[in-house]
């Protein structure tokens, strides 16, 4: 029985709430809107409507206690402590909505609803036909609001005539002398002259940039971003690594996929050709460095980093006998590729490694970590030769100059820096990117530097002058990988899963190898 009563009471309370909210709806429609009293009424009925609907929900679901007899005492502390029921909650939840009904009746019968329907018209009749000046000065006209400029489809009031007389404007700004009631009654109604239509406002909203055309796709392409590119010693093929875990070998001349060379257990990071042109080293977040045979992708050896973590970057010596890997644990490991063994483990960094490089003579290596520290190592002994804070953020691109005495780094602080390794001094800084410089490649003659950035562009730099000579922008997302092709053109790979080929002098690029369909 109690349950039925609560259900009926809930239905009644819901009806009261709907009445209150309906009253708010019509109040928003303009019934006396603008005065403080109307705003107070709107707030009151809105709150009453919400309260009544809430009360209806509570009564319907039986969440308001109080009808059952009190049970045994409940402890206030300890595991058995529970919240004591509050029977008095039923009273305000039932009484307040009925007070709202009373307020609805009083509001409907109040004197504020007895305004004559033609009140606006009578007030107009008692005023002159037009109290606004006819010849307003252009200088006194208010400036258009910014919203009007942002919404050209909204038509504003026509501006005052351009030939307005300033003297007449000051005179017309004075209010006219009041007329007698008889004069108002006998005066014929004269409609003001129609103003000339205002010219259409100029377009002030900047057009949206055109979206780049959709990229071509191929079923055997990468399914996720391309994060590494390497060109074979003979220049006829390239390797790519992707976050889709695959390493792919491409035929540049035939513009086709030769084969998927291998698959890592986690994100693939690096793929490097060995000098013999028959083998490759690939590495990834699974912590494995895999020696593969290019002819068929066969695995020749697996170097496991074990507890040292995933392989973020990998570099090999020019003779192909040593490899240097940087790990997310902050360690740098030197490997003997021919023997398949570890030479040195250098726990010199406190943060994850972001970039590594090996000198042209194969005797030294440089590592950089994500907080901006750079370290120079002796590959033969594993000893640290120099350490300095080179960037505010990690150097992701690291390459040696041909003389072995200078180093180039590209960083998360958007800069590219040239270092003198003998002194650790910054020699030159290249600026222009607006995002992390994620990859660097140096031309064979050492005169040109190619950079790829998360700002979506690749840039070509003259190393003698430090000036930017070309910009490459596919408008399709960050660039994670760059390389020089054998013919001197520029290769890029990135977020769009595509490998691009760009003319060295700048200009539009072409899709060399497309990504897989999404």
C-alpha cells in the first residue's frame, strides 16, 4: 500500500515539475523579459521544476526512507557503521512542490499580467514619430561590434549617409520640443522616408584552407607511420621501418615492394643496410636487434638487450663490424656484429636515449637522451670522453660531419645545432622548424643537411652558410624519417604512412610508395 501511495505521489510531483518548467519556457519567450522581477520568477520556477522532478524520481524509486519502523541501533564507528535514515526528508520533498503550485496560481493572477495588449502602441502614439536624428554624423556613429564582423550573414542597421553635415548633426541631436495632446491627435502620420538599402558587408571570415587531396594507397604498404628510411649502398633499394612493426624492402627503380623483410614483436624503430649490401640490422621496442639476409629476409642472428629495454635508436660503424644501440633504460650498448656478442654496456644516461651516431672512422659514438644531455664515447673501450647539456629537450637526430670532429643534432627544442667535439662548443645554430626536429640526414659530400620535423615539413640546409635552401611540405602530418636518394632527390616518410620523393631544389613531391588503405 505504501508503495502505491509513493507511486501516485511521484506522478503528481512530476506533473507539477512539468508545469513549472513550462512556465519557464514561456518566460524565456519574452513575457516581460528584461526586468529584474521576470528574472526572479524565471529562476524560482526553474528551481521548483527541477526540485519537483527530483522528488518524483525519489518517491518513484522508494529512496526516501521513513515509513518503516526503526530497527536495532546501528554503530556509528567501525565496520558496522552505516548511515542513519532520515525520515524527515519526506516532508520537504512533498511540501515544496505544492508550494510551487500555489506560486503558479498567484503568478497567473497577479497584476503584472493585466497590462493592456496595446500598451506598446499607446506609448508610441504619445511620442514623436521619430526621435532619432535624421542626419547623424558619421564620426559619432558607433563602431560595429566584432560579432558583426564574424557573422557576415547577420544584417546590421544601415550606416549613416556619408555626406552628413556635422553642424546639422549637432543640431538634430537635441530632443524636439514636446507637442500638445491636440497636436499629437491631429497630426497626420507621416512615415519616414525609406532608407537606401545598405551595401552587402564585405567578407571578413577567412576561408578555410583547402584540404590536401587524398593520398593513393597500395595493399602492401605500411599500415602505420613510417619512422625510418635507409638507402642501400648501390642506391637501388630502400628500407623502411614502421610503428606497424614491419620492416619493408622497396625497389626504387621498379617502384614496387620487394618483400616485407621482417616483423618485430613491437614497434620497429631502425633499419640499416650493412656495407656488404646483402644484410641488414633492424631494431625495435621489443629490445631485439636482428641481423637479416636481404635476399629472403632470413634471420641470421638476434641480439637481445634483455633488461636494458627497447632499442630506440641504432647506428653501425662504416665497416659494418660494430653497432651502437640506445635504449629506453638510458643505457648505450656496443655490439660486435661479426661475433654476435656484447662489447660494452655504458649506463651513463639517467633518461631514455633519443639518438645515437657513430663517427666516420668508427672509433667514437655519440648518444643523446630525452632531457638534452649529449655524451661522447670511445667505442673500443666503452669509456665516456665528454658530456654536455646540448639542448633543452632530447636530440632525436644525431649525425657526424665527414671530418669526425663536428656533430649535428636536431632536437625537441626545434633547433639544429653544429658542435665542435674537441671543445663541446656550439658552432652554429639552424632555426626554422616549428616542431621537434626528429630526423637528420647528411648528403654524401657533406654540404647539405636534410631535416624532418613534427611540424609536418622537411627542410634542406646549406652547411656552409647555414641557410635554408628548400622546404618540403606534404600537408599530411609529421615527418619522422628523411634520407637522400642516390640521384640526389629527397626522401621522406611520416605520419601519412607514405614514402615521398621530392626534387632537391624544392617543389612538389610525388608518392614513391603509398601506404595501405585505412
